[in-house]
């Protein structure tokens, strides 16, 4: 009778070593490789979303900067006596530019409210500084504390700083050079 249990134990050990252990190892390997692949996938998707958000805000900041540059040139052209080398856009195009400019400013303020979630706290801080500095500058202009060309100069400097700071933050956050 003792020979039968020894044979059964050997068969059971043989079955465990040939089938159960490899199945267990394969299941663990599949679990961990799936877990790591999903983590990588989610990180890449999040990176792509951040890239998209940074691209959008940088494009808006660029359009604002270019509009501010144009408006400053218009101010300088008005101040120059005689014929200016600067030729403003036709009225229709200039109206479209102003409309787009105000829409971009509103969008920038909207993004500033959501930047903590979609971007970074540093971007939120940059946008808040820009929005507040621009508001103060506009208040000064409305109260005649500064001239129109001074307001345009300050607006351009603010938008140039915002653009360069956003690009630097995007490079840092997205780990691009």
C-alpha cells in the first residue's frame, strides 16, 4: 500500500511542475505586462492631451502678441507727422482682427480658470499674472493715467513675456529639450 501513495505523490508533483507552475508564471507575466503597457498608454495619452492644451494656449498667446504688435504700430503711425511707412490693414480686416483679439483674450481668461486641471499650476500662475497686469494697465488707460501708445507698449511687453514664459513652461513640462 505504501507504493501507491508514493506513485500518486510523484504524479501530482510531476503535474504541478509541468502544468500548474508554468501556467501561474504565464498568468503573472501577462498581468504585469498588461499593467505596464496600460500605464505607458495612459501616460502617453495624458502627454498628448497636455501637448494639445499647451499648443492651444501658446497659439492664443502668439495671436495676442501679434495683434498687440500691430496695434502698437498703428499707434506709432498715428503719432508720426506726415506719411508713415506703416500701412494699416483695410477696415474690414482690422475689424476682424479686433474681434479675434477680444475672443482670444476671453479664451485666455477662460483657460486661466481651468489651467490647474488641464495644464500646470505654473501656467495658471503665469496666466493670472498676465490677466491681472493687463487689467491694471487697462484701468490706468481708462482713467487717463497712461497714454494710448503707452498702453499698447505695455500690452505688447506683457504678451511677449507671457508667450516666452508659456513656451518655456511647455518645454519643461513636456520634457522637450
